[in-house]
C-alpha cells in the first residue's frame, strides 16, 4: 500500500483572530518526541520539515503535513504518526515551548546557522517591516472579527425558517444509520481537533480529499448558515466517542466551534459539510440535505435581508484576505534579509542527523 500524505491546518485566521489547535498536532501523552524549531523567517524551517516529510514518505511511512494558514505553501509542522514524532515551527504566532523538555520535547535552534552580523546590517528595516507585518495582520483580523456578528445575524435570521422537528428527524436517522449496531462502551474515544480549511492569501482553501481515505464511506451534509449543523455534527461526534471510537474533528475558520469534517477512522466513516464556504465534490454514499429543513415561504420573505447581510459578510472576508495578502508579501520581504545569511550546507548536515535520530525511535 502506498504511504499517505494528509494535509491539514493546525491554526487559522478566523473570526476570533488567530486560533490554534497546536496542542492537537501530536499530544504529549502520545508523542515519543516533539522537535520545536526556533528561528526567523527564511531560515529554512519549512524546507527542513518538507525534506523530512519527503524522506519518510520514501521510506514508506504515512506523513501529515500541517500547513500555515497565512502561507499555505509553507509548513507549520510535520507528523510521522507511526513513529509518534512531530516537528513544529515554534516561532510566532504559534509559539511552541517544551512542555516536558528532555522527556518529550526538544528545541532545535536554527539561530546557530545564521550570520548575525549580516542580519544586523538590516536591523532598522527588519524592525520596521516586522511592525508593518503585525499591523496588516491586526487589520485583517479586525475585518474578520467584524464579520462574526454579521455571520451570526445571518444565522439568527435563517433560523426563523428552520423546522427543528425535521432537523431532529434527520439527525436521529443519521445517528441510527451510523451507530445503531455499536454498544456504548465504558472507555470513551479520544478527540483530535484541527482545521481542514483555512482563510489564506490564496482564498478559502481546503485539503479535504487528503483527509478521507479510499475505503471511507462518505456522508455529505448539505447545509446553510441557519440549519444548525453545529448541533448535528456534535451529536455525531458524541455518538462515536461514547461507543469508544476516536474521532478527528476539523473546524470552520468562520465559525470555529462548528465541526465541518468528522473522520471516524476505525469505522471508515467520513462526514463532511458542504456549503458556499466549504464546497465538497466528493462521491458520497449518502447526502443529507439540511436545507430541506428551511421553510421556503419564510425564506422568501427574508430574502432581501439575507442577501444584504451576505454581501456585507463576503466583503468583510475579502477585505480581511487583502490585508493577509499584504502581510504575506511583507513577510516574504523579511525572508530576503535572512536567506543570504544562512548556512544551508550545515542545515542539510543537521537534517541527516535528525532523520537518523527519528529512525532510531523505531528500533
């Protein structure tokens, strides 16, 4: 069997600001070793992790690539699940410090590979550019935070048309189909929380097709803002956990408490929500249309109001992304100060050392 690559986001640009699920990349209880890479922009952290991911894929190991929501081409982390080893970018905004230093966690200091004198020549411009990067991110997050009450307003308005009795029937039907043959267990399953999609400089993107497996039964939940999919997905999550099944929960960057994708690995079940922010084109075993729970007559009466709110919501998200793009461009400028002052030959030698150490964990 070919080794698999799973692509996810451990953190996100959300309607509550930057939000991190870093604790769920690889838990302290499960991990054999977690490397936290410290350094600056352009020092080679992401390239280092990409090379490690590539090497272990070639060796036949499944690999998780944890992407940066502010630069999805860059990695914030790599996990080799079978070896219970992770490498993480430990610099801002996702500062990762050792929890159990020496026993589980270790800092890899990439500062020892740079020419400090060469970097200090650009001190004033570095400080100024960093300040501007921070300012643009703050503006982007201000627009995303402004989108939150508009989103909630749309939700509350649409809920006027929601037939909760019909929603309860659909919820009960799906719970019965998925879990009726399994007993509730004394030992509950574990939860893992990440983002499957992200608001990025490239738009709202997701890696859903890498999360599901070829033999998974896929259930698509067609929803709208006011169909209360939050409750449905949490009911399904709870039903799996109380029966002893581990779950992977992938959250929405627009409504972070809402699970958009739910993977139950031991049952080969993948449940995903499809809407305008999270479009799904996977082949489904079953599609549950929650928009059928919305009274069309009531919706038509609310149509103008909802249209206006949705225009405002989309404009705010677009404006937020425009500032995230500006922050990304300036961050790329920061990298230009570091790249010429890095000893990448020594980093490549260090790469081989770390790969050999990781392989030793399998002995």
